């Protein structure tokens, strides 16, 4: 078990103290610029009685808590009992993770050369707010797949936060399909700490009605020749809203870094909307970093081609939407995860 990684995780007392400093999320906080913060209920630990109660002072020489994301601290502050698991060096493992309470905290220490597939399942117990946190330490040359593609969920408000640390030569592929109908936010903080570490992020939102889903990514390139890929695609109907807030930070002395970020959105109605904010902070000259964003409707020429050959308009739309969605995950290596994602999109 990586003792340093575990020791650096905040305690409940530290999380509470930090949340008191931060206060409730506000629209003028760049982490929450696009999120409907007024929908977040005031948690019990921010109440008058709890705020007046003393907290345990941190131990001498304990690391300072630098967390600034309310959603990352929320499960720990609510005393979520952590599920800590070690996956030993060289192991091959497939696992399903499911939180059975409103607040969940999972800690995974993945050994060198391990090959791991992790599926995140939904907790559908009725509640006003749910928050999950995943702290994942990935050893050298490990290969890890993290994904979720659950059926549409109408829980009022849900947060998921992933804190990922990657050692040299490791690869993490993070994939998701979201069809939820209420409000949600997925935040990912990935630290590429060893040379050659690779982080690949792919998300697809297929939303309708009043759905409001938000993504916040921060990728830290902290070693030479690290690679990160971000591809987010959105199919939005009704009054659905999506935001994508992606930051890439390349540190000093991190030569040969390669990072790309691309967000593609198709709006199927006039009331649907998307907000995208790419941020690049680069402190080295020898890097290749790109970002792009496209917003539009289904391709008119392709629609004309299909309809002119006798395909009904609605069927033609569905074909183009399915193709757009499937392209999100086609570059993934063949695996049970890719098969699962493609099956969710109608490929058998």
C-alpha cells in the first residue's frame, strides 16, 4: 500500500475546516462558473450548530489541505466510510464499484504492471444530494480502465469526483456515457507524475428535457513526455444544458508533453445549450498542446444524401446521431469495456 498517498488524503476534520474556509460554491468561483449553484442544498455541516462545534486540530507536520473543490471535500466531510483496496503488482482484475449511501469514498492503490477495469455503478436510493469521491493511485506501467454507462437516472443532484495519480509508463482510460435527466457534475483531477504516463478521457452526453450536466477536468503534466487526451461529445435536445471546463497545466522541465482537447456538440433544439471553457497553462517550450470546440446541427448534406435514398427523415437523424456517438469510443482498444460502451449505443 502506498502509505504516502493514503496519508495525504484529508481527514473528516480537515475537510470540514477547509469547507468552512471555502463556503458554499458561488457563480463567481471559476470551478462553478456554469453550474446552477442555487440548486445545492446547504449541507448539515455548514449549519450554525455544527459550525460552532470545535474540530480536531491537525497533527503537527500534517500536510496542508489544498483542495478547493466543494464536491471533492463533501463526502469526506460527511464522514463517508472509505473503502480502501490494494490491487497488487501485476494483477489482472475487473471490478464494479457502487456506493450504497448518499456519500461515498473509495480509495484504490493499483500496483505496478497491473491491468484493471473499474465500472462505476449508480446508487438509485432516493435522496436530495449524492456525492462520491474516488482516490486512485496508479503504479508504474499499470493499465487502468475507468468507465460508467448507466441507464438514465433522475436523482435530483449528484456529484462525482476523481483524484487520479499516475506513475511512469502508466495508462488510464476514463470513459463515460451520461443520459441522466436531472443535475450532475463530474470532476476529474489527474496528476501525471511519471515520465510516459498517459491519460485518455472520453465522455458522451445524450440529454433531453431539463437535464443539466457539467464536467470539470484539471490535468497536471508533472513529468516529461506525458500524454493527455480529452474528447467530449454532446447530443442535446429539449432544454438540456451541458458545460465543459477543462484545464491543462504543463509544469517546468516537462519536455515532450502532448495534450489535446476537443469538444463536439450537436444541438437538436433551439433551447439546448452548451458552455465550453478550455484553459492551457504551459511553463515549457517543447510541448504540443491543442484545443478545439465545435457546435452545430446534424450535417445537412449527409441528411439530404440519406433522405434522397428513401430513408425516412427521423431514421436518418437517428443514424447520424448514432454514428456521432459511436465515434467517441472507436479509438479505444478492443476490450470488454469498449464492447460494453458500444452496446449501450446500439452496437451488438
